[in-house]
């Protein structure tokens, strides 16, 4: 428990620095780090033996974040210049190149590189980094960056509040198992408790943020976000369960040990990797409606 508390305190300190410098490349560095580590964790758990594929996948995962937004390198590189680079070579081109490199590596070292290894590596090097890139996409989505920053908090609250609420309610009132073959400790009562806790915490967070940031969240958008707390939080629970399925398939207890007492990056961010895309989709749809 002591180790968990120390690690949590350190993570909160790092988070505070990232939030303080969120409009600088510090966010890019943090997201690239998380993306690279998470990608490496999945490939390691999947027992991908081809070192070349693992190294290339990890590097690609980090570099993928460079193309999340035209403003990602400001103030080092202006948005107008970097935006032209992104427009000239879309993300899909890099993904196709990565797939070709992986399959060529499989052909060269076919004796110990299976199609399953390549498939897992592509997933770890594309899907996972895309999820993390939404931190940057949300920040830079609106002219008023305070709005984008709130959306990041919204996605994280939906994930973390649901997880915390589910644990507390599950320990206190849990009787009916939700998915005993996947995660025996999760209960239906805990799930409902997590969803309710997420709704309450999001309502409080929205009210406080609007007061501190002088009403940056329009009323129609605030109403939509609160209405979408339940489905977004539910997707966070699905992210947690999906990570549990992967661990069972890989026959491992945890994805990693980079955070003592807490496990790996995937252990901390599995729910967020589902709530972030949902939040991004809500924001995209809302931008067309409002």
C-alpha cells in the first residue's frame, strides 16, 4: 500500500506539470512516452520475439504523436509549416509503410516470426498510439484551448471515476458477478456504482471548470456532455474488460511494472483508451451540430 501511495503521488506530480505546460510540447513528450511504453508492453506480453519488429513498433508508436495536430510542435515549429507536412503525407501512408516493413520482417525471419506476431504488433503500433493521440487532438480541436483541455479531463474522469466508484461499491455491496470468466472481482453492483459516481463527479467538474475558466463550455455542449457521461463511462468499463481479456489470452497477470504498485501503462490507461475516442467522436459530431 505504501508503494502504491508513493507511486500515485509521483504520478500526480507529473500530471500537474503536464497540465501546467499543456500548451507546450510537454504534452507531446508525455503522450509519446505513454504510447511507446504501452505498445511495448502489449508486444512483450504477446511474446513477440522479433526484436526488429518490437523496436520499430515502439518507435512508430512514439512518432505517431507528431502527426496528431498541426500545433503539436509549437513553439518549436509553427502550425502553418507543420500542418503542410501533415497534409502532404497522411497518417495512412505511414501505417501502410509500417505494415509492409512488418510483413517483410516476417518473410525474412519466418522461422520465429508468425502472422499472429505481426498482427499483434500492428495493433499495438497503430490502434494504441491513435488512442493516446486524442489527448493532443482534443487539446487543439478548438480555438479556445480551455474547451479542449476540459474535454481531456472529461474523458479521464469518465474512466477513472467509473473505475474508482466500481471498486468502492463492489467491495461494499458487490454480490452478482459481471464477467466471472474475464474479471472475477467485477460485480454488477460495482458497475452501477461506478457509473453513478462518474455522473456526479462529471457534473461537479463541469460546474467548477466553468466557474474557474469563465464559462468556456457552452450550455448546449455542457448538456450534451452530461447526457453522454453514461455511455462514455460504460465504454471505459469495456476498455477495462478488454484489457482483462488480452491478459487472459496472453496468460499474464499484468502488462508491466513501470509504475510500482500500479502495474504498467496499459493497466492505468486501458479505460481511458476507450473513453478518449468516444469523447473525440462526441466533440466532432457536436462541432457539426452546434
